[in-house]
């Protein structure tokens, strides 16, 4: 993978995250914030980039003071009862997080590559995992490695070595929708938001992990790519998120459930609505279409 130098233009309507003090926690932090606070005692930077060794970043491919837990291989998601991409049992994912040196007092900052919305979805999915486990002091580096490197962030040869601690989870079930929750939403009219690309929403193509083309009946579509600028490596502003949601009939504060194929792209939409816009009534169906469509008795539109 080769990463071009990023020009920090602003033609796309993007977020300008607050450059918070170390004691403040915002959903997105800037590269300048990270450069200033990465070495703080209660900040844990988690580099989730995949395949770093396969890049041309030379002898200094890592972020100073960061621990490494690649999204695809560290154990953030597993197959559960034939459904891919699920959150592991709580004790397993808590052990993963504790092994990274994260305890209740730490502010976690997640760093992806920042290449596009789909790749950035690794960060939003890990962010959702922390929130689901009750750890609210978590942020994502807006623009990921691309912004960090473009703004002269310190690079090192090896990642930091964490000291394992006990991470105690306090699960917030309201953030995770189940198949039963989706069935109830169909019955009572709760909006269902499909975060997949339009061609999958329309049944013109499908993921290999989903049995059949189509979507959940009555769902509306906000493609996840609308929330992230691949060109400028920045997340959309709250007003942009609100406009996208309102365009499909979902106002801020409306109860809704987001889904995709495996809860990856859906996490981008969840992050936009729940965290950036501030709609605390948004839940994510991590089983998504892979789980929903597995049973031929469930309706598909």
C-alpha cells in the first residue's frame, strides 16, 4: 500500500473536530491534538491499521506511543454461529482491550489508515465496541494515519509495548440491536437504515456473506461513503449528518436501527448519527444482512 501525501483542503463539507484539552473527550480528535497528547499518562493510542509491514513506509512505519491491534487480525470481530463479523464474547474482547493496557481511566484514541469510508469503518467499529462495553472515553483520529503523517506526526520503528491491565466491561445493550429488535422495528415502524452502497440496497449486487440480494423491507438507504471524504480524509460535520438523515425521513432523536452486511459499514452510519449528530436513539444491528437473510423465512425486499 502506498499512501500519498494529503493536501488538507476543505472543499468537502467535513468535520472540524474540537481541539480538546486532554481531559475532554470528543468523538473525533485532530492530528494536532494527537501530536500534543499521545504521550499523556492516561491516553492510549491504538493503531488498528492492517498490513503495515506490506507498505513502503520505510523503517519508521508506526505512530509514536501507539500500541498495535490490527482490525482484521487482533480479534475485534469473529464468526458466531455461522454469522461473520460479530463482537466476541464480552470476556474475550475485554481481555483483548486489557492486553492493550486500557483501563477505566484511559482516553482511547483509535487510528486507522484513513483511506476511505470502508477502511475508516474499522475505526468506527472498534469505537462502537468500546462504547458497547461501557467505555465512553474513546475517540477516533479524524483522517487517521493520512492526517497524522501529513501533519508531521512522529514516526517510530516499533510500536509501544503495553502493560496488560484488567479491563472491566459494563455492557450497554441499547447500542446493539438483535434480530428480535429488527423484527419489532418492522412491526412498529421504527426506521431501519441500510448503510450499504446503493447497488446492494437495491438488490443489484450482494456481499458473498449474504445469502440473497435485497434489503430488509421498508429500510431506507444512506450509503456509508457519504459520511467520509476519501479525498480530504475527514468525517462529515453534524449538519451534514443531519441533512442526510432527514433526507430519508429520520430526524435527530428518532429511534432507528442501522445495518449493512456484517456491522462494519453500519458502524460508520451509527458513528455519524449517534456520536457526531448526537442521536442517542440509534442502535446498530451487528448481525446485519448476513444474519437476517440466513433464515429464508425472514422477509427480503
